[in-house]
């Protein structure tokens, strides 16, 4: 059975009434045969009174496996800083930049699509090894890339690793974790992902000098090397071992996971895993498109679409570029303030994981989507103040005295001549379209070189731009990121994991996650071209319009699932 779950599928909720039922049946004088009904009602939560707690061994395994999540975050975040330096080495159009960024998402679509089948065929352990090797290979290719094609190829390979890790890491951790602590340990992966994004910005600040993008990409090869070195002492998932008939090996792993448990408890665990596999394999894709699974499928795919059309990933992938648009023209400043945004996402993700059960999934979405709309409207207004409402012009001189829009165009500089006007910079070997780029030529052959002998002097920033507008834009971006992280960043994955019965949950998660990746690709590739066609202001206001329609979808379609048993949730549909 193929499972395609992304990094935030962290809900393994202990439902107390079902847990008590299992305990009562295990303590009864005549033991009851465990049936598939138990797994429709519960996440197979059982408790052994002899178990003292979680072994440090389990935390160790979770950390090693979660390195894949860290690489997920790092490799999706590092492009924000690297792109600012790549622009100095290789003049690319907006579409070409979008392809470099979007190549990772395209690779992730493929990696995620095969991850479920691969992990069921060769196991979670070998799939994790494959993922690490792919991350390592991609890092090497990117660090030595000297052509545009090699750059895109490296990003595509990294994306395959991201797709594999996005599925196998949460599944692997969940299957080696004691049930009582499963949610906490799987959440570790979420923190590793957002932490990887933060580290990516810190590395970007360190290697901000010319050519530093090679170091940014190359350093990402260190974590997979560490993971490959340690993985030989990490066990295979007991679920996979049992599925392959390796019961004794599974028992050995379970004894390490539950070090103080009785033999009876281990035997019961194996029986429960057998039952979950049987129920799981009884499902089919056809069942998803009939009552009562069709409405949950629409909700899951709808929420995944909403998460992406909010435009949040543009803030992560193009954070440095957005800061430059906002007025932080100095590359180091742009990366530093992008780090502030990434830290906001990291901290608010932690807050969301803490409050979402108490506040409720539906309620937190309703309120945070309103805040997201407000953040997007303010962000668009901030860019209106800094760059105006002027789309990309055919010639630099067409910008006239519109400094903000002029400086967004890599071909142009805002000259001090005549009190301020937009003029083309003197360049050598500058390619401005795909047709003019030799796809296999060295990057430095396409490098934009300012001719210092010219008598033109260009402003590094707009002389008339008030700093308050730049700071207003930054604060608006932070509000937007906070709202997203508290709601849309986590709730869709949580709801998706709760609204399907066990026999179709893996398949439904696969469709929902594929929807997420496909819209991620669409938003990623289209962002920069949209900023040129309808301006940066228009782009973020377009996302705000998407979110207004999304709020109505959530209000009328998404039920509250917090505090309900799985049986009660099924009754909602």
C-alpha cells in the first residue's frame, strides 16, 4: 500500500474511551479477539502498565531519521539566499529563476509519488538511505555547477530527495515510536524542517560574498553524510518487518522501543500491527470517490490547495528577493531580514502545535485565514509604497522616475542624472532571455559585469524612498507569516489525518499531498512572472483574493474534529 504523507502529518491522537475498551478487554477473564472495528475507532492506542517510559534509544532513532526533515527544510530554504548571488553570476529572466526554484518542487512531486511504493517494497530504512544519497548527490552537483542546465539538474535531484523524505520520515518515526509519545516524536520532524530553513538563512549570511552560493549548496551535503554514517545502527520499522514475515526481527525492535514491557505486551503489539495491515490492505482508491469518503477527499484536497494559494512558500523560496523588492537592496540586509521571517515561522509553528488541540482546527483556521488576508493586503500596500504599481517595461528608460520599479529590473539602475531617472546599466555578456542563454555555457560567461569606467553613477536605493515604507512592508510580511504558521501551516495536515477511515487513509493522504505539491509548483514558478505582469502589489493582492474565497470554503465545508473520536468524525460525513 502506498502512503504519501508530507512532513506535517503528525496526528496520532490517543482517544481515551477506545484505549479504556482495549485495556478492559485485555484484563477480562476471557480474552477478546481484536477485530478490524478497533482500528476504525482508534489509532490503535494501547498502554502497558509495566512500561516505564520512552527509551533514549527511540529519541536517538527519531533524531537520526529526522535529519531527512532537516534537509527538506534546508534545501527548500537555502534558495532564497542563493538566488540573490546567482543573479550576480548568471543573468536570468523571471521565468528562469522560477524554473530554478520550482525544479525542487517538480522533483518532490516525483519523489513523493514513488516514495510510498518504494518504502513498501524495500523498507523505510533503505528508502531513508536512498534519500540521503540523493541529497548528497544533489549537493555535490549544485556546488560545482557551472552551467544553467547543471544548476536546474541539481535542484531537480534535491527535489527527489525532498519528496522521499517528506513521506518516509514521518512514517518511519511513527512506526518506531511508542504510541503514547508518537505525536511528540513525529512533531520533532516538523521542528527539524522549520529549523533547517532557519539554518539555511544563517548559512546565507555567512557566505553572502560573491560566489558564496556554492558553499550554501555544498554545506547541505554534510547532514546526509552524518546520516549515512549512523544509519547502520538504526533498525527497520517493525511494521515493515511484520509485513514481510520477519516476526522475530520485529520482536527484537519492539523490545528496544518498549524496554520494560512484558512478552505478552510485545505479542499484543504484533497482533495489533497485523490487524492494521489487514485493514489497510482492504481499502482501494475506488472507495475514495463514493459516500462517505468523497466529501472528506474534497475537504482534504481543498485545504491543501488553500495552503499553497496563500502564497506562503513564495516567502520562503523568494524571501531574499522579496526583501530586496521591499527596499533592502544590500544583499546581506535582505538575507538577515529574511532570517527574521524564517524565525517567525519557526516560533509560530511551535505555538501552533501547542494550541491547536485546545483551540480547535476549524476555529483556528477561520481566525488565522482572516489574519492571513489582512497580512496579504498590508503586504501589497507596502509594496505599493516601495515599488509602485508599475509592471516590467520593455526598456529601462520607460520606467522614468519610478525608482522602486526600476531597481527591481536587473537590467536597470536609477541614475543620478537629471535628478533621477531609470537607465540601462553597462553590461558585458548579459543574457536577458532564454533564447539568448547558452544553456551549456559557464555561468561566469553569462555574468553581468558593471563597467566601472562609465560615468554613470547609480543609487543603491531610491533616494525618495522613506524607510518607514520598507519597515511597514517587513512588519506586514511578519504578520502574514505568523497567521499562516498558526493555522494553514499545520491544520490541513492534521485534519487530513483525521477525517478518513483507516482503510483508505493512506491513499487519501497520497492524493491530498500530491495536490499540495502540484499547487506548490504552480505558485512557485508563477510568482516572479506575476510580479512583472501585475506587479508585486497585484500578486499579493491576488493571493488575498484567493484567501477570501478560501475562507468561505473553510466556513461552509470544514467541520470541527478536535476532541472527537474517529467514529464521531466519520459520523460527520
